[in-house]
């Protein structure tokens, strides 16, 4: 099975209020031994409907924005890659880290103060009722 890494910067650009991206502060601190999460995209949708799998990779080498890592997960859906495989990736592929991100609190604003609606509401430009919870 063929796969490619998702460009999470582009994904965040499409959905900035709902797709978390580690801050530059955190990304600049990444070093050998740290774990990062990457999104492995299947080139074809699997029979079960799965299109991607998020997995942890341990950094074994860093040169500026380029990394080499070792897959630290056993894939559940994808046939490849396999646990321990070497993965070359870039900053644009990192969707999460195990480092504390002081800027992640900025995302809370959007979850605490905004409304999530379906595309149907947006296309009709109307809604029938709204509930607000504490």
C-alpha cells in the first residue's frame, strides 16, 4: 500500500479554527529523541473507508526544517509503513508533539467562544434554533 505524509500547514490554512498546529516556539525546540505526530495518508481509500492514520515518530536526526525519524507506532489500518521504519519528513508534516505548547491556549478561544455549524447552515444562511451551554 502506498502512502504519503499530509501537509498539515495546508490543512490548518483550510480550517484554522479547528485544526491545531504546533506553534513555531515548539517546533523550534524539537530535537533528537522527541516524538512528533504525522498524518500518513493512504493513496487510495481503504475498504473500511479509512483515508489516513496519525502516528508518532521519534526524531533521530534534524537538519533545520528537515527530519529523519523512526515510526514509533504499529499502524492499525495501513499495511505500510511498519513499526521502526525510517521516515523522512519536514516541519510542514508535524501535526502534534509531546512538548507543552504555551500557544495552544489560543485555540481554546475558538472552542470556548465560537459556534460550530454544519455546511447546511452555511449554504442556507439560516438556522432554526441555537443552544448555548456553559
